C-alpha cells in the first residue's frame, strides 16, 4: 500500500528523463562489531576527514576553508539503489559547507574520482565549527576531546518511491513525510532524545555509566581555559575604563563625543553614566587581578593530579571521589565566574562524550566499552533524532525551503541535526545539497546548490 500511495501522489517517474528517478536512500551509521578490521577503510562515511584523491580542500569565496560533513561512495549508492542511481558510479561525492560574509551560505560537492587511501590534510586555518552551527566542544586544539567530528562509516538502505510534494500543499507534504518516516521506522529503531550516559544507565538498566580516564582528561584539558576568561575579564574592564574616560574627557572639555560613540544627551546624566561604567571597568580589572594567581595555581594543581594516562581505562572509585572534589573547586565562589560556560556542572557529564568518542574511536577504545553500551549504540543510535540523513528523499521543510518549488532540482543529500556527530546545526537544523536533474548523470557538481534551515 505504501508504494502504491506514493506512486499515486508522485505520478510515477518522469517520462522526460532518460533514466528512472533515483530511489530514496536512508543513510545510517553502520553497526560496529569487535574485530571489524575494515572499519577505518570504509568507502562511505560522515564526519572525520575526507580522502580527496589529490584535490585541494575546497574554500569559500572569502578563501576560508569549508567544513567537511560526508564522503559517500558512488558505487555503494548504486548498489543500494539496485542500479537505479541517477549519479555517476565512479569514485565518491564529498560534501562541504561554510558561511561567508553577511551569513551567506557557501558549500561544495566534490566529485572524487579516485579517493586516497589516507586522509587529506586538514587546513591549518579551518575556522570554528560554530561557524556552521555545530558544537564548540569540537575544537582542532583539543588533545583528548574531538578535534573534528567523529568518524562514522555509513550504510544505505532503499526506501519506497518518494513523491515530490509541493510545500504549498501542507496536507500532501505532511502525508508524504509521515509515510517516509513509517518506512524508515521499519528499518531502524528511532529515538526522540539525545544520547546521555546518565539517562541511558537508568532507562536501559545498564547500571552506572562507566567513567573512563578520557572523561577526566577532557575535564583537565579545559581547565586552563579559565585563564583566558580571567584575561578576557581584564580586557573587558580596560575597555570600559578607556571608553568612559574618553567620554568624560570630552564632556569636561566641551568637545563632541569620541569617534564611534553615541551623541551626548543630558550632560549630568551622561557624566553619571560614564562614571558608573568607569567604576564597573575598574571593578572588573580588580577582580581579574585578584583571582589571576589563584586560577593559575588551580590550573597547575589539576595538571599535577590529572596526568596523561590510558584514556580507555576505567577510573577507580577512589579516584572518582578525588576528581569530584577537584572539579568542585572550579565551581566554588572564587572561581565560578571563570569556569562558567567552560566546564559542565558535573565533570561526570564527560562520561557521555567519552562513550560517544570511544564508540567511534580506535579499535582498542571500542573494545573497552562494556558490551551493553556497544549494543545500545548499535541499535538505538544509528540515526539522528529528527531529520534523517537522506539521499533523494523528501527533505525537511523547516522554513519553507524555496528549492522544493524547483521541479528540475533533486535533493542529493540531507544532513540533519545529529547529537552523536556534535551537529546541532543551530537549532535542530538541516543542510541540503541540490543538483539539477540534467547534471546528475554527468556528475556536474558545479551546478550544485546548498541550502540551510533551522528553527
């Protein structure tokens, strides 16, 4: 019934095309098994680093490197679509996104005809992942946390024929999306929540979430960033003092406001306001200076106690208690203004990140995860929460994506919000890569268009 209804809604394949419409493919993380020696030799993956076959890492018009999201093998896509792919069958497509000035979206599809056996070098000037709406926890300067998005090999599963519903017909669009979701649910377990170790330990009866030294090391490597918060507070205070002093000097001498500052209003109020900002700035400087030495001492203390060790080793109960006390100091009254937004409320929250990273990490890391946690991720966490990763399916229509109104365009790829990848994409957003029908078979990726939507 599902296939018949979709065929009726879509009117079947396009008779003007020399080949059939490409089948819709759901993209899911592969199940990972102990002893899977081919895991890191996968031909299709999301996250990690691309293998571009000698091609240069793509850059936006402002010369900033784009961020890599996925590399998908065209022969695997053809096999999943049982030969009915509209794409070339040689090599792989690599997908990149970024933003340029004025928040204009940039992106690229590269046709990699002969992928390398080793990863392409990541540009040194690659910007923050926050630029594309991702979790700042992913940082190229990290030692123990993720330096780039986790590497996850993927598989493709064909869905029944999916129609092209108009965004103007809300009823038809909702019906089609519901049917697509039902088809996906027949293939994979779905979830409505992000992965959190403490939650799963209770919900799945797995017992207390395992705490590996990786969690402690991630905590320790972030503590030195408190120094930057001290320096930033001092700089901010100096700015207040400089601005307010310049404004007061101008008032005193009867001069116009300093360049870049707003016009004067009531002079008495202006003077009082500037004096208040002067006092705020001096207080900020004094607080930073008063805590700088203590923060330095705390950073040194953490470095002395949490030294590099086997990151995949479980932490003893005695060490867990000691680390809890050490972490508590960061949230003391003395330090809380410098640890806020750098450290979580409880260092054991890093257990979630450690499990996610070990699940996608080296063989020895994955093997040290308890079997129950491996099974959990292999069953419930192979898909994103809401908008799935898709090829040629019905994409998420979050803010009325105008590309749905172009009948000559096909959605080559949808990459949706995915907590396992550190891809919040702003507020539960999605990236779409589009190509005209006549460019698919030839692989003319120069005609690709990229769109982004979020709530």
